[in-house]
C-alpha cells in the first residue's frame, strides 16, 4: 500500500477573519511554488490542504514541505470511503506494511461529518475491534504512550487513515509580518538570522557591505552563494542582495579613525547606510546576525553605541543563541559549508589590536568628527549600490569578471 495523499496542517495560524484568509492564501502560494515541478495536485478544504502525491517519492515531498514556513505538521495518509468497513480494510493493510508486530497500539478518531451515526469515540472503538480481530493478537491496546497510534479522520466524502504526524517548519508564511533588510555578511550567523526572520513571517532582502578590491571578489561571491541557499525559503524563490561599495568608507575609517574605535565606527556607518536603504526599500526593520558577547563589537555597550545612530528597529534573532545552536541551524539550511569558506570580509581585513569593548557614543561621535564628509559618502555609496536578484539556480559568478563588484556588475549586465 502506498500513501496517496499528504494532509497538511497549518501551524500557528489560529487567527480570525481577514488575517486568516491572507495567511492561508500565502501558504497555498508557497506550497504551489515548492511543488510546481512535481506531478502533485492540491485540494484545499477548510483549513487543510491535501496533496495528491501520485508517484512522487515520500522523501522528495518531505524535502519540499520542510522548507515552507507556516506548515505546522503534515501526515502521509491513505484515503478510503467513509465506511467503517473501508477504514478497517486500509488500517489492516497499513499496519501490516508499516508497523512492527507486537507493538502497543491505540486508535484516535476525528469526525468532521457530524451526520455520521457514531461519535468519534465510537468510531475508534468499532474500528479497533474490527482491526484487532482481523490481526488477532498481533498488537496490544495501550491508551497511554502506545508505540503506534492509528489516526482516523472521517469526512463526508472520504476518510483518511495515517500513523504519523511529521513536524513542519512552523512559524508563519514568509511576508505576512512585513519586510526587513538583513545585514548579510559572509559568516555563519547572518544567513541563519535571515532564515529565522523568514520563518517567522518576515520577508527580507540582504544588504552586504563589500570592500573590493581591498577584500577579494570571492568574498562578495560568497554572499551571493549564501543568498542562493536562503532564496529557497523566500517568496517566489527570490532573494535580493544589495551590494554596497563600502571600500571608500572603509579606507577612510582606517586612516581617519582612532584605532580602538575603528570597528565601532565601521559598524555605525553600516547601520546608517542600512537604515537609509531600508527606507528606500520600504523595509520596516533591520535584521542582523549579532549574538551577545561573541566578539568585541557585540557587547551590550557596543551594541548600544552602534545602534544609537539609527532609529529604525533592529531585530537580532540570534541574540541569545549559542554558537553551536547557530551552527546546527546553518547545517540544516545548508549554508554552513559556504559560510566557512575562508574569504575575508571587511570586518576581518584589518582588525585593531585592542578594540574598545565598552565604546561610548560620545567618544564614537568625537572620533567620527575626524572623518570629514562621511554623510556625503554615505549618500554616494547608496547611489552606487548594485542589486542582485538571486534564486536557488542563479549562475552569477563575480570572480570571472575582475577584482571589484562594480566591474563584475558591468560585465554581467553587458552580456
Ligand atoms: P556573521 O557570522 O553573520 O558574519 P559574526 O559573528 O562574524 O557574524 P560580526 O562580524 O561582528 O559577527 O557581524 C555582526 C553582524 O553584522 C553580522 O551578523 C551581520 O548581520 C552584520 N555584518 C557584519 N559584516 C557585514 C558586512 N560586510 N555586510 C553586511 N552585514 C555585515
Ligand atoms: Mg562576520
């Protein structure tokens, strides 16, 4: 016996009215997008979605469903007529095929068809009796913590029987919570932050501060490679990366700023630019991969001094995460191998020997006064920012086109 359908349950979508409709529409669009190349059709009923999986392998279906935010859980199910006899038949067959003899078992029923002459409990009892009789002595009923639970869903037209419920990604459909701008470095943390924000319904675009030719073109390519990975979770499978040509500002920081404050000032510049770009892109929040205490710039004093140059809310999904937890997620979303490629980015190209771990806003502003004209430079680099629309199958390779992102951009857009 093969499972013919998948029953998808939405997660936290216990909302009412218009919101709920929008959420469900987004969920359906996301499911459609992720199965569109497969021979699968979809039926929507009430708050459920059923997929007819035809000949598509279970593992392929799982892989697709596990990347859709908003799916609470799903089950591979067998469909049958809504009669006790039919339900018994498929249950027996299912157990014979999928269950270990000798296991403890219980039956759980749900009845959507209120006209059916039995209550849910009666359905469970009747089916259990018929099934256990047919499979004489193979399974033992146990109501608490049984090894197998047979789930029966009785509906007007058809009924469904299944043994497992698989946990989905949870969260909310991407986009229902609005849009953010994610500061995407080439590291391990920020792609995970971007993913977690998407999982909670926040669509996002990436902003990367690239310092080519001071840093290698490979380090910019790495960010696009990360974007390819997280694009799989995005609506339309598209993730925009705004590449800010940061080297003119970066160079000035290295020459004009008091060394212990270089990192603080660099990050204040990044936040100023990100806030302005967010406004332009209609993003409501910034998102970063910061986590308390990982490096000098991530002490609370430091975060305060850095973020005080902006007013836009800053979301830090990883703020309390251990590195190990972040690494685990990066492996699940398949960004880890890209992130650990050893290309330096602007934060590693020159690291002060003794960065201030408790930088003050007052001092930062004082040292910034030596960087004359940074406001104009900020506007200039925003003007020169190049946007790449990245999909999981994008083939951009900046490294084939010179030493700067700008050269690569020109070359790619002339081909
Ligand atoms: P990550 O692993 O994300 O690089 P990190 O632990 O290395 O983080 P930092 O280098 O201090 O920490 O960066 C903190 C956050 O600042 C990053 O998670 C990212 O959101 C942002 N960031 C740092 N460098 C850049 C950059 N070049 N472009 C865009 N964002 C950046
Ligand atoms: Mg980093």
